[in-house]
């Protein structure tokens, strides 16, 4: 599916998202992987908000969050949010054993 068609879905709250033809993960991935030099991180910010609202993440999404956390073109607030999510994910990963 076209990345543009996916990212516009980030404009609604995560709780209201009804996965019809694309999973929430696909929508978040589209937002996180949007080029950082466009729209000053708008789509990345919305994707991070979905994660903050409870969307599950995995190792691949954490890799994208790491990129956002170090992207100087993006706002400091967004970088800090991404870094916090990554830290929590790693902390949880090390404390919970299957």
C-alpha cells in the first residue's frame, strides 16, 4: 500500500483505528520511516503518539525509533520521546523472560 495512504491514518487516535486493509503496525512503520527532512517530523511525531497511546512495538520499530532519537533535523521533544520509548522497551525486554 502507498505510504501516503497509510500515514494519513495517524491523524486519528490509536484507540479509534479500525484495521481494515492495513495493520496498526504498518501504519506506524509508515510514519516512522517517513523522510525526516519533510514536514519537520510531523508523521514521525504522530507515529510516536500512537505508540505512547498503547500501540505495541517490536524490534524493527525500535530500530526506527533509534534513528528518530538521533535525527538532528527533528525536534528535541520528538527525539526525547523516541529515546524514552526505546529505553522502556529495552528495560522491559531485559526484565521479562519467556
